[in-house]
C-alpha cells in the first residue's frame, strides 16, 4: 500500500478546519456589522456580545485543535514507520467522517446528546487505532 495515502484523510481534516475558520470569520464580521464592538475581540473580556451561532463556531474551531491533534500525530507516526495498511486507512477515514458529522451537528442544530455521542464514538475509534498501532510496533 502506498504510505502517502494516509495524508488524504489528513488533508480532509485540514479542509474541515479551514471551512470552520471561514465560517467563524464571516460570522464575526457579520456580528461587528450588526453592532458588536470590534474592541471586544481584542481580549475577549466582558459579557460575550457575539451571537450564539458565532460562539459555537469559535468553540468548534478550538475543538478542532484538541482531539484531532492526536489524529495528526498518529497519521505521521503511521507514515514514518511505514505502517499504513488498508485497515489503518479505513480507520482514519472513519475518524474524519465522524469529525465532519460532529461539525455538522455542532454548527447546525447543536443537540448536545447527538454531538456527545458522535464525539465519544470518534474518540473511541481514535484510541482504538492508537492501540492497534502500538500493538503492531516491533
């Protein structure tokens, strides 16, 4: 198997992060145009005047640099150790799919129970993939 295929799901995660960043930027610009003082965004102190939709995008963008960091490290480790196989690739794509679903839930109807279920499933999948990687090491 071509080892560099592991970077396809990595690229998909980067695209997701970029899309959420664009949504956050557009939302903040709209909030400023609607009357939120630009100075609020300098240090984010005081009562948060941003609309809930923009706040959710901000929180979600931060979330994309929490658990997914372990995914990025794992993909680099798989590539560096030449351990990429069809199963690892499928697991990586499954994690990415769950992150896209998590994003869709968080940035639309934002049902906490649905979001949590998808988050926990993604986390479990990621940690199971790490365990498979550790067990495959020489």
